[in-house]
């Protein structure tokens, strides 16, 4: 199997919620399409009049609730996800009839939210989250088109896409078994392997990588902090009330340590998830839909457990290793494998991070990740109304608590007594995802998305 060459800053992206595959990915696709159109022959651009984007699969089924239309429009207008201003998507969504002019070098084209068309949910494209971007002339004929796939975690591919050329990793691994062998044979820690590979693959210096990690961790804490200050109802017709500040008040009122800590951890996860659901700026970890799990643990480690910055960074790199392996061997997209690939993987990453940051050997780290993932296997992605609110927000809190408990369980027993490997759990997740009906994979056509409405 080919080795993992994913960059840390490809997995952990800063951008607007509520869904990396439905907002960050499509926004990137829109921006890339305009850049590609700008390189078309002058005679083609001279005839350009309008832009249109067709959504397929889960993007069509739940794009409205996920903010996909506004995200694509923002991308067509040149917005980069990591630079997206707070509230931009809400402002675009609130003006569906407003028309914008997109400069294409020689020519230009008009576009509005009305040009984002929800097409077939069932289709033959290789990825569920598919969109077709089109450049039209004044008569509506297609001058140029390109099909894009939002493959999860904000990653985008397209027809004819080739992986960008990168450096070769110093330590080649494609799964946990191979990574474990490197750790044992070289006597290295996970974070040392991850740093060496990041420098080799991207060419970035160690200080630059550390600065980038600090920025990611700071943005995670910001998402918790902003969410704790939020009040009122989240956007959309469900009228879901923000609960993070209530849980924080509950935590402050408790005297018993176990309940107090768990209430705080829940509050932090709710806070980041509610910030995501409101379209705020968050960090994919590994997706927007699971963006409450790791930030909750980071915030708890720093403010409740008083874990040092270096230990948190090193634990964060252990989490990245788990995320890389899950993405490489299965998927982190709810549209591909259900929520087990989003909150399940996030919980596994969080368990690895916490266990490593507390100074445990790598075998305990692997076992903690496996326990957390194992107990998310089979979880569907069934957002009510297509909004990343019910059951997504509470599910993030449960993922954070499971991550904490997985670390407790795994560090309390001999590591060699663990019978299920992380690779086995990831293989089970991949198989379960393949067999799972599409109605349970981010289409809002089954599960709680249906039963809650009809009951």
C-alpha cells in the first residue's frame, strides 16, 4: 500500500462550518473553477455570461441545511476557506436574489444563489458529494464544465485530478501496524515521526510547523470560547437552543469533581459544535461535523487538567497519525461511511491525543484510539433537516466523553491484553460504511432525520 503523505495542515483546516464536505470543500471547488476558467482561451471567455453549479448526491439532499449554496457562491467570488470572514455565508444566504459579477480575466460572468441547482441525489459519479460547475454563454449553452468531488474533511478532487507532487516521507507507513514497527525498531515517539514526515513531505521547517500547530490549537480554543458565550437559537427552522452556556453554568454549580469535569467537557464540546452549526470559523478535526470533540479535550487539558503546551502539541500529533490512518484506509466523510467516520474518528483522535499528552507509551495511545473508534462503529449520519445540529451537537459531546473514557480504560490495563487492533477497527468501519444504506449517509433520508419528524 502507498505510504501516507497527507500534511497536517490538510487534515486540520480552518474554515466556516457547518460541514467540511458541504462548505469548505465546495467553497474550494468554486474558487478553483473560477481560476481554471480564467485560463481558458480568449475567444471562449469573450462569450462567457453566467456561472452555474449543479449539486448531486448528499450535496443536493442536505446542501441547503449545510450552507452549501452560500459556500459555493463565496468560493466563486474568490473566498478562501481559511480566510472566510465571520458571518459571510449567512450574509450571502440572506440575499438569494442578489447578482454578482465574477471577473475572468478577459471576460466576466454573473452568478447568484439561484444559479446553484440541486440536482439528482442518486447518481453514477464515484463520490457521493459531487458538483458540476459550468460556464455558460448568454443563450445558456455550456462553454466549459468541470466535475468536482468533495471527498470529506474539506478535501477536493476532480475529473482528471492527480495528487500533488510532494516530498517522500522519512518514515513510510500506511497503517498502524507499520507505524508501530517504526516506533519499536527506531525507538521514536509518534510526534517525532510525524514532525520528520511533515518536514520531508511539505518542505516546511520545524519552527514553521510548530507555529502552525499553535495556530490550529488556538483556533480550536477560540471556537470553544466563542461558543460558550453564545446564546439564543441556532440558524434554521429547527429552533435548536444553544446549550453550551447552560452546561457551563451547571459545571460551575457542581462541587463533586467527576460530575464537574464531565459537565465542563460536555460544555466545551457543545460550544465548539454550536459555533460550527452557526457557520462560525472552526477547525476540521477531522471534519466540521466532528469539530467539537478535539477542541473540547484540548480546552479541558489546558484549563482543567493543566497539561503543558508541549505535551498538548505532541498529543495533537498522535491524534493526527490516527486521523491519517483512518482517512487512508477508510474514510472520514459522513457521506461515505456515516458518522462513524466523523465523530467516531474524532473520538479516536481525541483519545490518542489525551493518552499521549499524559505521557503514556505509544501502545497505550493506539489502544485508546481503538477503544474509542470501536464504540462508534455503525453510527449513521442522519442530520435532521440536513442541519448539523440534531443529533450532531450532542454526538460530539458523547464523542469527547468516550475519548476520555477510552483513555482511562486503555491505560488501566496491560497494553498486550488488547485483543482488537486499531487497524482492525478501521477495517470494520470501512466495511460497515460500504454496506450501509445511502439513506443513512448524510442524505437525511433515514434514521433520526425521519423518525423525529414523523413521530
